[in-house]
C-alpha cells in the first residue's frame, strides 16, 4: 500500500529555523524529522511514498531524491501554495490511487509501528478512516475526539488528541475540489457523524515537534539517550 507524508506546512512557530529549512528537514538526533518517519515506514514494508510540499519544497526533493538511498520510492506532489491537509491530499490523489493509504504528518516523531496500521486498511469495511489518537499533550489539553471501547470515534469526553497518523479511503476526499484549500478536521467529523470513523489509542512515544523548544528537547534526548523521548513536553505517554 501507499503512504503519504504531509510536508507542505510553513512552520511559522519554528521560525527562524524554517526561514531557510523546511520543517520536516529540521534535524533531531542527527537526522531530519521526515527521515525518521520514512525509516519506520520502510521497516514496516511500506515503501511506496507520496510527499507533498510547498514552502522550500525543492529542498525536500533535493535532500530525499527518489528515496532509493532510504529503501523507498518517493513521488512528490508540489502544491506551490500550501493547500492545508485535506486540500493537499486531494491534490495528490492522482499519485495515491484508488486504494486506502496511510497518512502521517511529516513533523511528528514517534515509535509507532506502521505494520499493524497497514493491516487495518484491509479491514476498514464501510469506514472511511481509521485514525490514531494519543494522550493529550500539554499544549493541547482539550483533545480532539473520544474513543469508545469498540474502537468507534465519537464526539464525547474524555477526548484524546489526533496524532496525525491514520489510514484513509480516497472517497473521504471525493468532494474536496482539487487545487483548493481544505481542512481535514471537518471531513473527519462528518465521517464520525455518519458512524464511519474508527480509531485506536497509541500509548508509545509521540511528539508533535511544533516549537523550537520541543525540537531541542527531542534532539537532546536522542543524542544523549537520557530518558524516554516520550516524556518530553508535547508527547503522549503510556
């Protein structure tokens, strides 16, 4: 199956670092954030990748090339102006094809195992997506969605935070006009309202590397091996 890595964001909160370097290419532990994700996908046997980009996108293509050195094959979806999450996915649909695909944000660090997620793609049934949820980080205490024991995602409390990882059917984006900006959350909420959204609670290491401070904390943890990276601010712990 294919996986799409979202890499088109401007990274405003990471400035001035992102003035000259795309956010997914910022390094932690001596390696770009996006490379950590690519390597985890490759270890799970997911090697057919699509990466979208906008801000400084040519640098992403130059750094990763066709993916051969990382054991994967990369196709690029160049947006020019960032189209937001759902808009970027809809724009990349000709590259993604007609089958369910994995989606992962290019600016998260996690030890999530993608192999079971790929297996879930074959068990979607009538569901339009299966998303991964984590404990609410300190910067997002309200969370996004609640999760029933059955795995059904609902609008209830207590809430968990969407991890930026999931499996999606292309049909979820059928009404999103190609080339137009569109957010993902409204589509997920519509699927939830129609009882067609499932999820899982991941309790491992997960860090939304959204600020310079979080990047520095992750870099220190990876370089020194001190502590568990999942205990850094902005992460989910099990």
